[in-house]
C-alpha cells in the first residue's frame, strides 16, 4: 500500500509540507504534552495495574510507617522533619514492561479540514497519554530504540524530550525488529500505510518469544472516504513519486477497495500473533481510543494470567 496523498491541484511541491511538518514537531511538543496529560487524567480508572511500590532500586515515594513493619524500613532523615515515621518506597521493577513506538514519518503529518489534528500529533498525544496512564497503574514503559522501560512520574516529559532529540526516527516508518520477552508488550501507533509484507517481519520479530502487542492505526477521515472529484494526482510524500489517476470519483472505488484489503491483511497479521488492532479517526477524541486501548491491554493481561489463548 503506497503512502500517498491526493492533490486536487498540481501546484503544490510534492511532499514538502508533510516533510517540513514532521521536522517541526519539537516546537509543538509542549502543547502536545499538556494535551496528553489531560487525556491521561480521563483514564485514571481504566487500567487495573499493579501497585507502584515493589522490589526495585529507584525511589518512588515516602509513605507513613505502619505498625508491625520492620524498623529497618524507616527513613530516619525524612522522619526527622516531621512528627511521624516514614518509609521509603521503591518502584516496581519486575520483568513486565510495555514498549511504545510512535510513527513520525512524513505521511503522519497529513491533516485534512475534517480532522481535529494531524495524524502525528494525535499519535503523540495518544502514545504519551497511554504511557502516563500505564505508569500511574504501576507499569514500566519504554520508547523502542530510545529509552528503556521505566516507571517515572516524569514519563511524559522524558519521552517528549527523547522524541524531540531523535531526528533519525522521523525517517522510520516501522518499529525496530527485535524480540521482546514473553512478559512484555508492544504498543505501536502508526498509520500503517506501509505494505503489509514490510510490516510483517517487524511484528513477527517483536512477538517471536511470545510477547503480546497492540497496533493503533491512525487515519484521517479523508483517507477513509476519498471524497474527491475531478482530475487528481497522487503523490508519495516519502518517495516523491506522482501518479495522475484521472477522474478521482471513478478511481475512488478502487482506492477504497484496496484500503479495505490492506486493513484486512493487517488485521489477519495481528490476529495470527495474538495481537490487537484498533482503528482511530482523527475527527474523534483522543480519549475515546485511549480508553479502548487501555481496555484491550487489561483484557490481554487477564487472558495471559489465566493461561487462555
């Protein structure tokens, strides 16, 4: 499936606006971080995670000492500042972790007049919001190829800083192909307009050891309906190719059929690996898909815990 956009006029420079927008993400990240925090706040009760405290090495928080606990757990320096005794809790650092990957390639910068945001902005808000919600639920989350899984209260800011500094990642339309451990999960947010034959090796590699995963497909409403008429030109915003298709209304039926076939193949790929696929249109609220993904993650964990297929 080629990554293409429709031009109703041929005066635009092929792919230039999309490429410039992808490269200019750093300036928009502070606003997207605030939006991600807002979305995450709506998910507070949507995930049944583990408690944050546990047998790790990184400090998480102080809490009041409970009678019956070992006195060796008391943090005397913190307790000296108050009339109460406090225990220093450490974050949970078991093997389970979620690995997030967000597509920031040129095709993700597309936004039609019907959308609330560009695909890449929505993907970033969604990815950061889910990372924050998962950490609040006691999980560790990492950025594939950039940051190892962690349970930091500053997870959103840390991820935004890493993404802003990662110029190479803008060129990548697929996540790194490396196996994850059985207890781990992948969360991939993309428009998935790459041919399924190219996507399959990455998914199969990530899940080779039994890791679970979730694909979130971000689409613009115009990409869904192809509501064009008259003479049209398709352009590949990443490769620079152009194709004149003649009358867009006539060609649209073939386009929609091919899009449906592409999604069917992607759904089959996810199902074979025991992964989930969620479709999100950018004319819908980010909180809507975030809650669905959180629900799917919880359901997948319940099946894993009970040994169900």
